């Protein structure tokens, strides 16, 4: 930054503070609050053990009173747990938003100085006399850009202070129970759920998070913050469920099919445990972007929905649906793919708030025989539709640009959901797709020009031709027509699940990918990664 005299009229309020700010310190402070949850749980468990110890040898009014008192103390401790997570959320979000504002401020200052302007240490902008004099509009533009960055920081500070004040008031007055009748009905949609939540007081909401985390954690239409608090409270129970399953499978059986099945199921449970531990480690990381646990189910192969960044606050939101064999064991790696798109968004749009969600809330095929059918994709459609509607309903401020991306079999999940139910999205993206269940982009019910696709030149998915073509190729293999047919098939536009979304005749828009195979679309040197990020940002 250049030095120079400051003009009082030019001093943007908070410039020096933002320039010196350490956004990461807020995340560190939030993590310190969150880390108190472990000792609080230990104390609550100790009180539970104390109650159990009293019961066998002590009865009567005094015993009942003592047990009641200890129970009240335990409840008071467990009521603190959601508040600790909430403080972490508030401070982590403040740090992330200050980081975005600071990045935007740095970009605006760099742009101004590269254009021949001077920005002094108070934020005042003037033409640099040592360079070509700038016109008035350039100075005005630079000043406006700096003011916008400071406005972002000011809004983040005010909102964080408001949330902390609300939490403090609710904590002092105590949580307020919600009568059983005051719940959304089983068929309530995300918009109705959102209205119900808005009608509750702050104390009622926090009571529900603490007392009914299983319900709150899975309701589409609720704020990401509330779902994250609830699902984090359940993490220990979810891990315990997997440990119980593992213990039940550890007893060998006589050699044979049953023993082979036991070993396979045991391996799957152990893989799920590793996946859950990996997710838990990411959830415990205080760095940006903060992770939000929006759903977790250890049953079967396991399911998880995790957001990086708060989707309720972001101006651009990506929902990523992975493909075949994806389960809880794969969740950390799949979340890493979403993170790489988010990192490219930050590089392409400094200061823009974006979030990425891993949506692994369906039973992905485990074998090729399953992946050859559409049942699991079609079964997933209603849940994906409801989730996207929930993102719309819970979003704060102006609507975000919502993008849904499907990879491999996940592209069929996205296509089937859009075709059969509609998706609350502004853009659809398919990478490495075997077909999306329709023959033309218009059948996906999306705005014109907002269906995108990319297929790497060496992606084996290109060989996933329709069954009739495969049969024809097998029949003619070894005949004089075989080589000619192979050449024609290599330029065909039909895949296993319909038209190739990367083919010109599909009617979508294509973006390039380098030869990185079926899983390399997120590799740092693949232009497909930039392509995905630009679509998410709407560029």
C-alpha cells in the first residue's frame, strides 16, 4: 500500500481494522468453545453414573429428591451442548465472512494501485502523481469497491453480535419446551417447515435442538446451523451404533457362504467407521470453510450430507451428488472433491461467499449389476428434490445461485430428480455421465443454457453404450463390419441411460476436460475444475 496524506472525507470507516484483522483467530476462538463439549459430556455421563449408583441401595423420599437434583444438574449440562456448538458456528462464520471481506478489500486495493491510483493506510483513494493521471470515474469506482468490502465486514460483525446477544438472552432466561402438538406433520414440505421454525422463539428452537436432535437434524427447510447443532449432538450415538454392529460381526462362522458374507459385512462396517472418523475429524477442524453436518445415518452402507460453508448465507451454493459405490466410507474423499470446487470459486471470485454440499443421502449402487438399472436413481429423486427445496426455503437474504452436480451414476440421480420432480436449482452439471435419463436438455425442466456437461476424452464411461448397441458389436466382432462399427460407435450420441449429455445433439452446454480418466475431473491441472467453479459462480 502507498503512503500519503489522508483526507478526512475519504476515510472509509473500519479500513484499518479490516486490513489488520486476523479472520482465522475467530475460528480458533470458536473451536475453543466447541472443545468444551467433551468435558461437559464427561461430567454429564458421570452424573448419570451417580444416579445409577444411588438406586440399588437407597430408596425413599430423600433418594428420590437426590436423584431428581442430580438429574436436573445433568439436564442443565446437556442443555449447554447446543450452545457451545452455536458459539463455534457464530465465530467461525464471522471469521469466514471477514476473510471474504478482507480478500475483496485486497483485490480492490490491488486493482486500484495497478491502475495508477494510490490507496493510503486509511483507505483514501487518489490518483498517483508519479503515474498517468486517472479520470474521476476510476477513483469513484475504487472508492466504491473498498466501501463494499467494508460493508461486508460491517454486516458480518453486526450479525454475529446479534446472534451472540440472542443466544445470551435465551440462555439467561432458559430454554422453553415446545408442546408435542406443535410439530410439522409427516407430510410437511420444506417451506412449511421453514415457516414453523420462524414462528418459534429463540428459546423454543434451542430446546428442540437439545431435546429432539433426531427430528431437527433431518428436517429439510430448517437452517443449516440448527441441523448442524442437532446432528453433532448425535455423532457419539451414531458411532456407537457402528461399534455395536462391528462387535456382533466379530464371531467367526464355519467356512462357507455365511462366513464369507460375515467377513464382507464386517469389512463394510469397519470402512464405515473409518469414514465416520474422517468426517468427525473434518467437523472438528476449526479452519475455513466451516463444515456443517446436515445429515448422518450409519444404517446400511451409511449416508451423509455435509456442507462446507453455510449454504443459508452463501450467494452461490453447489450440491454435489457422487456416483456408484459411494457410501459413508467414501464421504471424506467425496467431501474433498466438493472442497476443491469451492477453493477454485474462492480463487476466481475473491470475496464472494460460496458453499458446497456433499449430498450422499441415497443408496448408491455397489455393483455393476445394480448400476445397470435406474431404480436406485429414481428412488433418490424425491429426497434430492426435497433437499434442494429446503435449501431455497432456509436461505437468508436474496436467493442464492443453486447448482446441482452429478458425477457418474450420480448424474443419473440428478437427471431423474429433475425430470420426475423438478429441482430447485439454477444450473445442472454432469461429469463422467453414462446418460441422465432424458434425450434432450429441455426435458430436465431447467432454464435455457443452464445444463452443462463434461466428459474426459479417456473416460471409460464413453464405452457405456446402450444394450442393443453392445449386443450388435458383440455379434459383429471379428467380421469385416466390426472395425467400421467400432468407429461409428465411437462417435455415437447414446449411452447406457440415454443421450450423451456431452454430445452436441443433447442441447446442453459443454465445458472441456483434459484426459484425466473417470475420476480426474477435480484434479488441480484439469480445466474441468475451473469449468465447474465458473458455473457455480454463474460466470
